[in-house]
C-alpha cells in the first residue's frame, strides 16, 4: 500500500505542477458553465410560461436543470479525462524510464492502481469545482417569492455516480496509456473507448435479441441516469465497479506483457477474461435482484405500492368471455416530450421504473417534432402527451403523474371502465361544484383512476342503471322517499355495491335505513383532544387516524398514513349477529376521544365529557360489509362501506394527508378491483424559478467566464510560482 500511495503522490505533484492542469480544469468548468447557463435560461422561460398559464404543471429544479447538466458532464469527462491519463504510462515508455521501473521491486498492480488513483483524484477535483453551480442555483432560488431550492439529495447521488463513472473512464484511459507509447495515440484510444461505452446503447434498437440487450447493458450514460435522478441502484454500482475492474486488469496485462517473451504474452490476458466473467456474473445477479435507494425528497423515482401491484398484475393470465385462458397483455407507452423539455428526464426515469417492474411493458420516449405519423394517428395536439397502447386499445394522457399513468395501464390492459353513479337530489355534495363543500376534486380523482362518474337523481327516475358498478351517497340532508330507500336496499341485496358517507346531520330516514344492515348511527359528534390531532393542525371536532385502522383490504396499506375526518359520528352494531351480514370495522376513534351528545356543545363551544351520556373512545366510525341476501348458490354478494363523516370527501378535505387514497380504496374495493387498492404515487414538486434580465446577464458572465477564469488563472499562477521556485 505504501508503494501505491508513493506513486499516487508522485503523479499528483507532477500533474499539479504542469500547465495542463489549469487548462483541463478551466476547460471543464467553461463547458459545464455554458450548458448550465443555457439550461437555467430554458428553465426560467418554462417557469414564466407556467406561472402565466396558472396551471401548476411539473416543475422541478433538479430535473429541469441539473439532471440534464449531469448528463452532459458525462460527455465532458469522457472527452477530458483521457488527457489526464494519456501521460501516466506512455511517457514512461517514450522516455525509456520503463526499463528502470521494471527493475524495481514494485508490481504492475501497484503502478497501475497508483497512477489510476491520481487520475481519479483529478476527476474529483473537477467535480468539486462544478458544485459552484449548485450553490449559485440555491442562492438564486432564495431570491424568488416564495423561495425554492434545488434538492441536495439528487445532487449527492449524482456526485457519487460521476465519481464512479470517472473511475471507469480513468481505468480504461490507463489501459490505453499502458498499451501504446505515444501520448497522442493513448489519448485518442482512451477517448474512443469511453465514447464507445457512451454510445453503444444507441445500437440497442438495431441489434437483434441478446445483442441488443447486451448493448443496452453496456451503455455508460444509461447506467448513470438513475444516479442523476437521485436513485442509487445496485445494478449501476456493480456496472461501474465491474467496468473499472476490467479496465484495470487490462492495464496490468498490457504492462505485464512487455516483460514477457512473445510466446508468453497472451497469458496475462487470461486474468482479464476471469475478471470479466466474474463481473458479468455479478451483473446478472444484480439485474435479477436489484436493490434501489431513492433519496429524492418526494420519492420521485420510487413507485408507490399500488403502482407496483398494478404492474405485477400484468403478468397474470386473463380469461376471455368464453372462459378460456389468454396470455398476459403486452402494454406499450409512447411518451411525446421535446428533447429540450425539462420534464423529459423525469418522465424517462418514471417509465424506466415502470419497465423494471414487469416484462409485459415497454416504452418509447419520442420527440413530437420528428414523429408526424404517430401524432396524427393518436390525435396529439400538445407536447407532454403520453399514449398507453394495448392491442387495439389506447388511452391519451396529458402530462400524467405516476398514479394517472398506472391507472391508465390497468384500464387499457384490462379493457374496463366501471360506471360509478353519484346520488343527488337530497342535498348531497355535488360533483360539479368546485367550492369547498363540493366534491369535484374526488370526482376528478375517480375519473383519473379510470372510472366513469355519472350523477343519478333517483327522485326523478326510480331505477338504477344496469351498468352501475357502484353507488356513492355522500351527505344527504333531506329525507328520501320510501321508494328510493327500498330501491337502494334492493340494489345492494341483489349484489350491488354502495359507499355511504353519513355525518352527524344525517336525516332520520337515512339513519333508519342503515339499521337493516346492522349499522346504528349514533347522531353524536366525536371530540378528539389528542396530541395527533393537535400536531395535524386540526380542531377538537376533527378525528385524525394514523394507526387505528381495522384489518381489512381497504385500509391494510394505510398503516402509519394519516387521514382526517371533520364532524364524525360514531357507529355501532344493532345486534350481536346478523347471519347475512359480514361486517369489518375499518376506522376507530382514538382512546381519549368521546362522542359528544350535548346539543349545545355538539357543533360549537367548549365540550366536556359526561360519563353518563357520552361514548368514550375508541369507537368505530367506519365499517365495510358484505351482504349475502341474493338467492341462488352463485349469487353475487353485495358490498357496502359506511363512513360516519360526510365532510371527509369534500374539496376542503379530500386532498389532506391520506384522504384521497382512502376514498379511492373504498371505491376500488366496492367494484372488486383489488389491484387498485393501495397507496398511490404523488405528483412531483412545483418549483418555478423566475429571474430578471439583469440577473440572467450576471449569471451568464459568472458561470461561463467568471468562475472558470478564477480557477484557471489562479491555478496557472500557482503553477508558474512553483516552477520558478524549483
């Protein structure tokens, strides 16, 4: 180890005192600063257009600026690092010092590793200099109102990825220097190898079968993409370490063969083959069981549990209408994003995550300006359009998030669009009302999930459409007629599905109607002065649930996910047992809560617990039931969910915490789509960066000339001073 460190220090001193050092450092920073400035200008223009449109679409500083910048820095390193490595061994051959080196008791491994470490140290110094642009962006984000800052976690993973990539490029640069005695030839050979590894992925679509897959696996830039997005993946780590190991082994073999006679010069290369075989084996293992760590704050590149369920369900066989078994569906996603669009990298990372989950899905990221035939075929009018295709079916989405894209894949693959009817006519929350008391946001979420939402006024027509997969009854204020109540009971008893959101103000007829399903509405208001509610920033009459969930498919994935329910009434069983009703409690109040029955303090004022009248928690206020009242051995079982809060699904509350997931889980369970029950993915952050013209001018001068000039001239001055001293 001492020999390696001595060689490392010798090479670092030699490089830092050469005039090549400031030239390479300044050149790298000029290229990085120029592209950084261009990306910032483009991102600022996109931010301004988004703010003016009033539509908060996807805007993320890291994805829009640094994800693209790091991709270009890969090419800069491939171009410049061979200039660092070209002199490491070829100069020893050219000057004749190799004969002296060969007589020293130092192994070839020591020489190769020591010189390689010096080149990697130079690459790290270049990357540390490029962190200046991240600091500048952080300061610029602080000037906006409200302040926005780039995520530092993806920056950290990108730095790790660039260091690993530099290790691989430097290893093959040392190999090129060990193979030839001319520095110029060593540079061009090292650059050709690095560029070949960078571009080999472009041939994947042109090569057949296993060759195409191998070309994609060898692509240097493709393995860096996940690092740039904020994800550390075992496949990428194994790839870069493997490429580095093979490059170093080849450099040792190239150096060793010079000592051997001609007939024995092939033996050192056997070690290279062994190392290559081990690397391929480890890469295959990593590809079969990949380990991923997503460090992005909003987990942009990690799929939600529900998305994973949906994609894994594509592997299952299907049944046709006549009962025969059909092969799993093959789904293709076509994403139309312009090449300079800041959201393109984020969508590419999302699609790659989808592709990693199943072999039944593929994707293509296309530039709409170069695909006129597909644009006409699918009727695309704007960029950021995504088309999900399966067999002869397709669905068009506009800039979808993870949940919308996963739902579209499920719908297109299964060719389903269940009709869900929203009951109106008795003072219920309206799906066409965008105010706080309306339910338009939940209706929009259901539409995005692939449901066909339709209003249904039973007071006008005493019939339920035969295509109704489920009914939603949200907060009726008026007593329905007996005919309407009988119609709803007949629908559920015959195998229908119904979601009921009944608050403390439910009319008497509705309270009596639920008795036949063993549900007694207590007509109280839960008071919850517990710590979890206070931390959530809600009042005494809002119940917060984070762990008091029952053991049911609807809420099994909600553990540790908070949900909030304003103005809750408790529920209880009418009788200890009903043979045709199978009920499961899904929501419970916390132990230190109670159901307030005093009319004077039920909705306002300061409530107080009365042991004689009030019901102390935990008490159920959500129940899921299966009703077995239809006649016949194969008759369908009805499904019903009753929640003791009608304000839970309104626009004012549906977007809070896990409320959306719980409401969608209820509907998915009712229509018997178990694969859609789970925690859904979240939309990425919205970070507009608005810059004034003067700020843009200063940024351009500082990025392209100021910082690179300061580093280059300062380094060059130190080199001149040290040379004069010596």
